[in-house]
C-alpha cells in the first residue's frame, strides 16, 4: 500500500547544503509520524529527525543545522540539511508510521557524501 522513495542525495563540500525529499506512492495520514534515519559507514542506523502532528525532534548532532518538514497533501517529507560536515556522510532513509520495534515503512535510502 505504501512505497517510499528518497531523492536529493549527492556529493557536497563541507559547509554546503542539500535538501532530501521522500515521496510516498500511497496515502500517509497526517496523524501518522514521518522522519529520517541515517546509517554512516560501519555504524548502525540512527534517528536524525522525526515529525508528527504535535512534535518535531532532532538528534543532538544535527540540531540547528537540519530542518524537517512535511507536505501532507503530497504525502511527502523533507529534510533540509545546512552547514554539512563530513561526519554527516551516510545513507539517509525516510520512514512513515510506527509499529512496535520501529518504523512501519522504509525508503530504499539515498547517499549523502560530504567532502572536506
């Protein structure tokens, strides 16, 4: 019913910006949460940003630099990434909804590489 596809990743220099998009092929209720995880090389996935109808949360490592938003009419979630650092290099995954154990739906991931 739901398929998520990320776009907007790429190669950027330190201090640069990227905007990630995640579009759903199915309807995502505005009452359901959406957000972004990332997986740096050799590490586990970590929560980057989360948005629900009543709350927005960010990982401490990205606070003040990343901004999450969503467009309910387009069934999409976005991640604006500013002041990028090499430490932000990772595969970024969007998600929608939640079940026990974590997100219910996952995108395939998009690579973000930040060079020095």
